[in-house]
């Protein structure tokens, strides 16, 4: 009898061992993640730049003491950055929620019940009353034999790390937005000042026309042309005021201020250092926060895919209950009334209408999407660096040419005014010279502003940031 029981127990154990071995083998069928194939980055950038340390505090590249103060103000008050910060907090909470599944889930409950039973047997009537109090601790834990829960927790943690990189990218983008807005506002102020000088210049020409009237050489056409240019110059002045007002309000909004157009604006555009510090192109993916985020999200998609594949494997759950049960409340903490039980359950999905298979397919598609997003973002990052570098070369040459044009135009304007006063040239020559001087000076201010904004774009593309 004893030997039969042993053989029966051994047969059952062998059957369970065989099934467990098959299930363990099933857990080894997960495929490896797909690789990301990108075009090989160049060994150096095609533009001119110094190949030394990567920029850390790129605001110091601009000789402007007020710009860092404005950026710090934006970091404190900008509502879009606060929105990204709230998303970061939510990602951290979500990571804690999803990561908690690795640990046991314990629930403590205190129960009280009262019941009454009535028995009628002929003329005999009995009533049985009972009161029960119970203190119970229930613990449920899923044994992570396949690593599925660890994959899910890893994906959640990677999502939080990606959110941290998104926040760093948002800070960098906000700093760049403030810098660009600041330069645009300064340039707008300089355009206003230029328009004021232009009005004064055309009024000076109109005075010269009146001077010729005293000599008996007044031309009605000359006088009306002079007045027309003064009016046009005043119109341009109002347009410049409108642009300055708008840029001020936009920048104040970015800073988190009320858009009152009362921001104090510097008188001159800042200058820049001669060379741009930068690392090799291969370092770009490690320095740009948006690329770091894309890479982490790619790893998170792979972790989720691993977890979804393991959902088709059996799950081993342990359930334990322990506590006391008594009819007296004062005995609820008396362990002489202790009751407990432990249960082990092994579940294997058999039929779910293809739901688990579809979840795996969804995770694979999300991995492909993350790969495509990462590869596309990498190419865009390389393009932005190359474009900004080449733009700086072109803009510097354009600035040199415009400076020369300003000098020649100013000299031509002075000579035209002198010759017109002497009756040697027509009024059209003088007005054309004045318009040309205004045009090239305006273009020079615009190019200087664009050159500064392009340097900001270069730092943004290189992933240059602040001390973190």
C-alpha cells in the first residue's frame, strides 16, 4: 500500500516536472530586439569649428549680462515648462505604480459580523445568535519566474528617464526661445532708432530744398518728393514701433510676465566668441536631450515587448491569509484564535481570442515606431548641426559685405546732399542715396540679429546646455 502511494506520488511529480520543463523551454523563445541602422556620422563637421570640449554654459558665449537673468526668470515662471515638469512628476508616479507589481501585495482587514438563525420544528422554536470578529492579513505575490514583471518595471523606469530627458530638452528649448526673443527685441529697438534717424535725414533734405528756394531754385516737384519721403519715413517708423511692441509682448509672455510691453531692452546687440566649442559628431547623440529621450524610449519599447511576449507563459501566484477569528472583540488580537492558509496557483493562458498575440503585435509595432522615430531624429539632429554651421559662415560673409555697403552708402549720401545743395545733382539722386543708406543699415541690423539667432540654433542642435 505504501509503495503504491509512493509510485502514484512519483508519477504525479514526474508529470508536473515534465510540464514545467516544457513551460520553461517556452520561455526561451523570445526573439532579440531589432537593430537600428543609421548612416555613419562623419569624423568631423563640414563647417568650421574648434574641435575641443563640448559647450556646457553656452549663454556665456554672448556678452550680455541680462540674458542669463531672463533665462532664469523663464525657468521659474514659464507655464509651458511647468507643464513639462508636471508630466515628469506624473511619469515618476507611473513608474512607481507599475514597478510595484514586483513586490507582494498585502492587505489588512478587520471584519465584524452578527447573524441570527431561527429554527421552527413543530411547536419548538429556537433562535441561534452569533457574533464574529476577524482580523485578517492577505498577501498575494506573483513569482516573477520569467522576468515579465521586471521587464514591465524596467520599461516604466525607462519611461521616467525619458521624461527627465524631455524636461532637460524643454529647458534647453526654452533658453533658446528666450535668447532668440531677446535678440529680436534688441534688433527691433535698433530698427526703431534707425527709422528715427532716417526721418531726421529726410527732414534735413527737405530743409535743403527750402534752402534752395531762397536762392530762387525751388522746384515744386522737388519739394513734394521731399515731403513724400518724410511721410514714408514716418510710416516706416510707426511700423518699426509696432514690431518692437509685439516682440516685447511675446518675450514677456515667454518669461511668464504680463505682456505689458514695458520690458527694458538693451541698446546694442551682444557679440559672440570667435569659435564654437563642439565635440565630434558621434558625441551628438549622447549630448542632445531629445536624442537621449528617443534612445531611452526605444529601450522602453523593447522592454515592453519582452514583457508582452512573456504574458503568454504560465504565471505562478502565491496567496497567503493569516489572522484571528473569534466571537469576542477583546480576543481579536489573541493568537490562540489564529487561522491561516497558503495557496499556490499556476495558471496558463489557453484561449483568449488572440488578445495576447495581438498585444505582442502591438508591442512589436511600437518598437518599429520607436526605431523609426530614433533614426529620423538622429538624421534631423545631424542636419541641424550642419545647416547651422554653414549658415554661420554665410551670415558672417554677408555681414562683412553689408558693413562695406553701409560705409559706401553713407559716403554717397553725404556727397549727394552736398552736391544737391550746390545745385549739381537732382533731388532724385539725393533721395535715392538716403533710401539706400536706410536699406543697407536695416539689412545689417537684421543680419546681426540672424547671426546671433543662428548661433543659438547651433547650440541647440549641438545639445549645449547649462550646468545641471
